[in-house]
C-alpha cells in the first residue's frame, strides 16, 4: 500500500486531493484537527485526528502508516484574519509546519508537497508573476507561508528533504461529481460567498473595494479549478518519487478576472442576479495576482482542463445545491 499523508485532508482542497490521490492508486491518510474541515469530507482513506502542534501524535501517525510522501494543506488561509491576528497565523502555520517537517525528517519521509501561495509575492505592480519573482508578502498569511518555504529549503540542505512547493493563486469550483466541495464556516471566499448571496443564505455580497487601479476598480485574481490544482499535486508526488528534486511551481492560468467579472459570469451560469453592495477595501488585499504556468506545464506536464470561470462557478453551484451542509 502506498500511503500519502495528507494534512488538512478534511478541508476544501485537501479533500479533493484525497479523491484524486485515490484515483491515482495512492492511499490518502488524512491528518486533521477538524478545526476548519469536516469529518464527513474524509471519504477516500483513513482519518487520523490530531493537531500538528502535537509532535508525539504526528510521530505516531508516521510510524503507523509509513507514508512515501506528505501533502501539507493544513493551515489558516484568510488574508483578512491574518492581519487581525498574526500570532495565530505564525503559531498554527509556521510552528505547526515546522513540527510536521521535523517529524517527517525523523521518520525518514523525505518527499514533501507543500501548499504555498501567491500571497508570498506581495504587491508587484500587476506583473505576470513567475517563480523567480521576488517575494515580499504584504500580509501575515503570505509571510507565514514564505517562512515555511524557507524551512523546507533548509531541511533540503540539512537532511535531503525534497519538496515540491506549489504557489496557488485563487482556487474555485468543486468535484464535478459533487462528492466533495467547498464549505468554510464562516465563508469568506468570493465564489461561495456569491453563491450564498444568490441562494439567500446571506443578504448580499460585499465587494471589497471598488477604487483599485484596475479597469473596473475591483481586484483581479487568477482562478484555478480545484481538481486541476490537486492533479498538479499528484504530479508533484510522482516528481518526488522519480527523484527529480526540490522545485517551486506557480499554479495559475495566466488569465485574471476582476470581482465584477466573476459576478457577471456567475449571473450567466446560475441565471440569477447576485445581490451585492460596494464596500471599502479589505486590509491585506493585493490589487492584482496573476501567474503564468509555463514551468508547471513544461516540467510537470500539468494540463489544467477545468479552469474556466463557467466550469468553476457551475461545479461550485452544483455542489452548493446538494445542500450538503444545510443541515
Ligand atoms: N472579495 C470580495 N467580497 C467577498 C470576498 C472576496 O470582494 O465577500 C474579493 C477579495 O477582496 C479579492 C477577491 O474577491 O479581491 C478574491 O478574494 P478571496 O477571499 O476569494 O481570495 P484571496 O484572493 O483573498 O485568496
């Protein structure tokens, strides 16, 4: 049995990763403290409950499953929250990851796939970002993820721990078969918030800032379908198992959409009006984050197939209508 330890496997991206890992012939072992994830999202392999700050518990799980690789998703991921409570982000994200990385090294599990973020780049005057751009995060979330990238580089030097680091842009959509999907409590991400507003689960979507230096005044982001994103992670595991060494990949599409454009697309997909209001800027937001994906396409052989706004909003809407978490 080829086990892969998936931290955060009960969360949005982690649960989709488990599905795709299983389809690729691996056994995904979820390690999750169920703080922001959901036990019933763990459908494709065993669940080991635990906290990454608990080294003894993490050691136990390595000993029990002897994974060939780690996929590390477990983290707090809200920019706004990270600006209000940076300590929470440094403790959970950085200290938790360090504990996990030390445990992996001690267990001899030297293949590590890490979910990082374009928020590590910070504000770059709207350039098309690539992996060689300098990293100047402007929020605690991005800073915490950049610190973990540095830890991984040091552990490669010291112990030969090889890592594939994926810097995500914006992730959207859901499993097209609607076995798993996105559900955060509270929800802050644009697409699900918008769908909640359409469905009357909240009064309106607030657009966070309409005076940015973009064609329509709202922020621009690069959206990738969650299934395309996690397919890249499976390629990352295979890359490491093939002995190809540490590498950083951006996962973007090269196309950016403003908040207003996302609203327009969703109107077209759902045939319903999006109730929205215009609000002030959200602290920590960058104006524009868009990436090419040349390296992932050329070197990993990544082929994003579902990353159109129509597909992402359509799959998210289908998942939303299952009413899975309406109980
Ligand atoms: N956004 C918004 N209203 C919301 C949620 C998000 O206007 O209720 C904007 C947000 O300011 C950003 C974009 O939508 O410009 C994407 O935000 P999200 O929180 O989905 O992801 P992030 O870019 O922070 O990772």
